[in-house]
């Protein structure tokens, strides 16, 4: 999906991938994160964010909740991190990362709420009255008031399977009435997902019906006497879309794939951000005119199509990839043609590292020609034994 674009805009990363694998410093089924390029992408985004006034909570699930990358982004001035589920909060808290928006995609289990509140998140997104009451109870024990954001949904909204949940517009009067009886929570934000999506037809990032629902929810809540200061409008948050967020009335965005230059928008358009991530494997064996590389990093929506195979970039050949079917375990990734056993395989595609069993190698200095392997981590952001590959 992104291999040709990566060759055009970040060939140094691909060359580094071949080198690290051929020297045995990384194993097959490893994603490489280019810290130089992620930093460059983040700097551009923060510059635009300051000019537009949009605040940014960065997402880490796409790059494996990596603490080194998260710390670097926090140092650049991002306003905190999105924790899409309760396990992500554990990794982020241990790394000393400020929690921005917690609980939007996955609600916080009751037992984890006190520990998360102790980390002083900017906001917790909720979509049940029961969860609101649990947060109030935990905040009371800490003698504080916690800001919460309502996820609001409408009849015509687009929601991904496995992500259903939210308050309808019709429920808002009851939600506000309940909140008035809970002195330790304060409704201060509204959100939905996705509010923006890239259109393959128009080749533009366009708003979804969800955006209209969120803005209507804000209007109704303010008519009910609330002050709504946070209007969080994901997704496809990139340098190029921050003005659209601001112009729609948004206050916050949540960049994820844009930090590694791997949104659908980046595949089709000349986005400001450049690719900063590749996947590395190795040819295991051949059978009947096909070669098989070690798997483990596949993602059902990756749209992987091509791979470079060889011992180095200069002598590598490009070949078609046949990704594993969604109903099979990705023990291997099939490649067209016969390729030498133990050759390096480099791919670039859309991923969500946190749902894989891959390793993550963080490398600094690639763009300066002095690559340094900073560490190898698992897909959940835990650092592995330095000697383990």
C-alpha cells in the first residue's frame, strides 16, 4: 500500500531495514519506526496546530504504544495521548505520558477507574449513565471533579463494527439531569468517531454525518445550561486537516497514522507527512513457484500489495504479496515467485501494531545517515531483552 511512496520519500528507511535484518539485529516480523521522520511529521503538525489553535492528543496504538515515540511526541508539545482502551493507559502511565482522552473506543472497566483518575487525564469519554456514576464515585474518593466527554450518535451516523456505543441526541436531557446529581463529574466535551474520512472517489478528506451529530449535541447541551469546551473531531487528523477541524468548530484532533504517514489520504495525495514505518520479514521457504515469508504482523485492512526482496535495497526485486485470509492465522505471508531462502522482505502498509504479535524496532538517526537502534519492543510497548531478536 505504501511501499512505492516510501521508496520515493524515505528510501533511507528501507535501506536501513535491509541492513538491520541482514546483520541479525532484528528478527522477521518486526516493524521499524523511523524516529527522525516521526519527529519531522510531528513538528509540522504541531506548527499547524499552534497556528490554528487546535489541540492534539496523539494515538499510540498504531505504532505499538511505543514509549520512546510517545515521549518524543510529548516533548514536541502534543497535549497528551489518546488511550483507546484501558490496557493502553497502563503503558502510557508507566512511560510518564500525560493522558488526554481516555475511554472513547473502549470504556474503562470499573476496577481501573481509580488508577486512571490518579493519572489526572484531561477527559474521560463515556456513553452510559452507569459509567458516569462509577467515575463520579471514584472521583469523590480522590476529592476532585473529573471532566468527561460524551460520545454522541445519530441515526444516520457511520460507526465501525465492534465500536458501537454512545448517547443519542434524544437522551441528552436525561444525561444532563443525571449529571446534575453527580458533583464529582463535569460534562465538558463532545465527540464521535469518525467525524472525517478520506474519500476514494473525491480524493479528499470529507466530513461524515457524525460531525453534524456532534455539533448538534453540543448545541443542545449548551441550551441545557452546560459549558462545552472540548469538541473532539477525529479521524484522519493530519497537518492538512487541522483547518477543517477548526472551521467545523472543533477544538481537538487525534493524529495516529498521520504521524507515520500512513493514512489513506497519504496513499493518494501528497500529504505533508512522509512514511516513517516499514515491516520486515524473511523468506522461509518456497513451494510450487511461491515463496513464503514469516508472518505475525498482518492486519485485515492493511491493503498490502507489494514487497521488496533481497539482501540489500540496491539488488532487491519487487514482487506481489498475497496476504493471509482473514480466517487464517498469518503464520506465513505468500510472495509471488521463487526467492532465496533467508533473504530480507520489506513491506509498507496500513497497520495497527497493537493487534499483532510483532516486534517493534525504534531507530534514530536514519535521516542523518547514522542509524542507531534505540530498542526493541513488543506490540504493546514493553521493552524486550536487548539480546533477544
